[in-house]
C-alpha cells in the first residue's frame, strides 16, 4: 500500500498541535480556549446552587453536571444559523452536549457536589473537524480549574473528580488508519470514530460507523489502539497544564 500523504503533512498516528489558553472567560470559574489544530473551542465552567428539578422531585442526593454546546455562526466556511434564530436546538448540538455531560459525569463522584450543578459551556470559534473531541477535552480542564477555585473558597469540601477524561477521533482514510481527523479527512473518511476515554484508560463512549463502507475486526482493533495512544498523549498534556497552573498559584 502506498504511503499516506495527509493534507497537513502529519503521519498517520500524529495528533494535530494541541494548545491551551487558560482564563479566556474571566467571569467563569474556570475556562480554557482549546485548539486541536485549526479547531478552536472556548470551554467554561460555572457552578449553580440550583440542582435540576428532576433531582429535587426524586429527592436524589448529590449534584449534577450538565453541558451546552454551540457552533458560532462564523465557525464554519458557510455561516451557520444560530439555534435561537431557528427557534429550536440543532439535533447535532443536542447530541454533542449530552455526550460532553456524560463524559464529565463518568469521572465524577456526584455526591461531592452537594446541592450543586456544574455547568459546562462549549462554544466553537473555529471548526476544522473534531469539535466534540476538543470540547470534551477542554471541558474537563475548565471544570478541573473551577473545582480548584471552589475548594479554595470553601464552596466545595472535596474534589469530586476521580479521574480525567479526553477524546479523539480516529478513522479509515484512503485505506489508512489515522488519528485526529481534520475536516477534509473527516468529510472523506471511509470509517469515522469518536472515542472518549479516562486518564486510567477506561472507555466512556465509542461512537463509530462506516460511511458507505464496512470495516474488519483487525481494522477496528487498530483504530482502538490509535485512539488509546492519542488519548494517552492528550492526557499527559492535560496533566502538565493542570500541574503547572496549580503550581503557579
């Protein structure tokens, strides 16, 4: 098989450059502008002392984590209409924000968020593939920084996070298994997966399908292996950022 030439010159297993800009939203308790190559997402975390109504009605103990996700009109090549202009949330946005919430709750002891709701807002500034993966990765960082602030101010007594979480896309592109697809690769991929894993290497979610194509067990195993490596590398970057940020304080 001929060697793959990716349009941004990366090799098959190489992530795009990942960048973090802390404190991008000063009014949030924790925030980060995360970049996966040309994909850029602002992730912000705030705490609300009002739990969801369903928890109150069911007398459910502990707290909750929920997320909202949106793509700004200028984040794509063609202007994207705002949800409020359509009068309803875009189905894709609803799917992604639920995924972000699930991913954060999977690594949280919700009993340590008593009577609180941790809100995560993810706003895509620029979309070049992998916006949900960047959002999950940045959401954890924003939430982690917010929790540290809450611990210092006494709003929380204990750190509710029991692990970290990150996500990456993998896929079959021109018959090659590749990591972290940009938009052009995602658009033409034969198979496309979004994989969410914890820092300890456990799966939170695996989303994948063939795009008018099928894939073998061997190819699936290779894609999972690529995702493991990619998420391990992302987790190291997350940990370095958190350690450095906390040490700086």
